[in-house]
C-alpha cells in the first residue's frame, strides 16, 4: 500500500527530475563560444580526477544559500598538494587562504565556495576535514571563496553549518555538474538576472599537449551583458546607469587543468580567466570581489607534504607553449558564466525579493538578428 508520505516524496522527485530535464545550457541553443572544443561534459570535471559537490539550502521564505566543493584529485590533498595560484581581479571580498597560496604556490585542501558570512564556518569545516584525515598536523591552510547572496538569502542568519560543508565534500563526484540555483550559486544574481553555478571546459590541440582546462564559476556580479559580442543588455535596455541598478557583486572563478604548470604560470592563466569575465560584460566594479583560483592537477607535479628528498622534482611547460591554455581559460570562463545564467531559474527569497531568470526567448531573438546562432538550432 502506497502511503500519502510516499506519494508526496515521489511527486517531489518527479518535479526535481522534470526541472533538471528542462535545464538547457547555452550550446543547447546553438550558441557556440570561442573556437576551441569543450570536453565530453563541457565541465570542470573533464579534467581527470576533478570532482564537484553541492549542498543547497532552500527553506521557508528567506533561506537561499549553499556550498560548492571542488576537489582536484581523490587522494589526501594535504599529503599530496597541488600547484596553485590566486589572482585578484578586484579585492572587495573575503577569500580565505590567499597569503599562503601566494607564498608557497600550492593548495592543500578542497576549495569551498559559499556566501560571504559563511567563510569562517567553511574554513573551520575544512580544518575538521583535514585533521580527521591527517594525524599529528597542527596547521592547515583552508581555501574558501565567497559571494554575497544577501538580497535573496537571510545572510545574517548564517544558516550554513559545518555539516553542510562536509556533506558537499563527501558528495563530490565526476561527470556532469549541476548548474544554476545550486550550491554556492543558490542565491546569487548576475547582470540583474538570476545567477548561479556555471561550468565549461576546453581542450587544446595535441601539438600543445592535448591538455584540458576546466572552469567553474559562482556568478554574482554586474555589468553590461554581452553574448558572443552581441550587446544583449543594450538591446534589452537592462544595464546599469547612474540611477539604474547596482553593478556591485562578486564572481568566484575556479580553473583546473591537467597541464603541468607551476604557480607562476598558473597565475598567468588566472589572469586570462578575468578576460573571459570581461567578454561577458563584467566590469569588476568597486564593490565586487572577483577572484580566480587556478590549479594544476598533473600527477607528477604534486607536492608531497612528507618526503625523504630535499628536492621537488617536476617537469613544467615552457612559457612559449601557454598561449593555447590562455585561450582555453578565457573561453571556458566566458561560457561558464553564460551557462550559470541560462541554467538559473527565477527565485523569490528574503523579504519577498524576486530575481527573474534571463529572458532566454528574447535573447535568442536578438542573437538571431546578429546571426550568432548556428543553423543546427
């Protein structure tokens, strides 16, 4: 006999499945960004070993927030650190762990994205995660990025707790990545529309190693939206002026690549990711915290926490081979941001605030006018 409770659960599951089935990404509409080919999932997880997990918090009429965890590999990250760099596009943010990454050029924890006032609890959870996996250590550099979701979310309530962060880490998996109103993107806003989590990837040619560059973004920023060079915001008359809209916000960008790179060249790649943000019309405004975390997952270049040798041995790409990777990071960032917009849905949150999703039909009409949609659509 099927109980009322089971019927309700089945109904919720069906609605969830239907909503996920309805989510289309920008390429599903015949819009191709750039010239390089994406990986099989067009996601950060196309970089071998990279996994992503979300915890989404939607409750009542005011809780609209969450956590996204990005793991560079499936081993003990503290014991097997990864080369990394962090580039600050605009520093109005609360990113934790920057100085040690800048100094030592590596990351030793999963990367957590959440809301601004949950950075401390996320750092604490990463400490718990790392101490549980490593006996005897007395120091750990937790890396946590954030954007402010306080328009839709009761951010002062600080509803994210340690279990939410640990759960996102435990749920991390490869393959397709959920986008839009999930995880750390649950309550975010981008270009005056609903923002969220977005991801994309690019593969460079075999002549340059055939490496993959994957990007994941938490979009929560403003500017004058463009898609493939088309002035969408101007066409829709939806852009910031002196008396219209607020462009402040933030964007967290995480770049992963299997290319063997040191922290110096990872920072150079991170700078190009900011160019991808600019191509969407983002301006890194005064009140925006725009950060890029770039990581190399190359197995032979990991930095062992304990070793009998006084040397770190690695083989890294020459400077002259990096231009294709620069382009890959730019294109993947641009598309990841656009995917975050196209996947996000209209949301109502704190104090009845409502943010509409991007008007896809109108955008497609504009792109068709500019001949920016492929014949396949």
